[in-house]
C-alpha cells in the first residue's frame, strides 16, 4: 500500500480561498473519517497515496459547501493527470470501473438507517 504523506497534501481550502475552484473526484462522510481525515476505505486511501507518488497534487478538502462531506481534490489544471492515473489503474485491474463514484456512494450509504 502506498502510504499517504499527510504533510504534502494539496491545500484545497487555501486554493478555494484564493478564488479558485478545486476539482473534486472522491467524496465521503466527514463523520466517518479516520486519522488525518482519511476515509474508512483502504483502497481509497491507497489511491490518494498512488496519486501523490505520481507527483499529482491531491488533498483532502472538508468543504463548507456540502455538510458532512470531505472530498479528495486537486487543482483544476491537474484534472487530466488524475483521470489518466485512475484510468490506468482501472485498465490494469487494480481499481474497479467508476471506482470513485461507487466507493463514494457506498460510504454515504453507511449513514442511511432503516427506520
């Protein structure tokens, strides 16, 4: 597993405060976040480390825009690099198709309760 370097994460909040819109590509409930704000999904954590290892500036963004939601984010100019890296991992079978969307949905479904 590629370890995530918490100290070198892209600061999406500062990027946003500077008038830019970070591009988000994975979301999970903030209330489920573990140590350092990471999601409770080993493969999603691995993906963040993988992107960092490739030199892509990625970070964790707890946005005030959507309540109880934390995102993986990158600068807009790096969108294609993230897409290419994820597509490469889908093609080699490391990640499932639509990994980010499927895992995000799965993590949010953990908040659902039957009444």
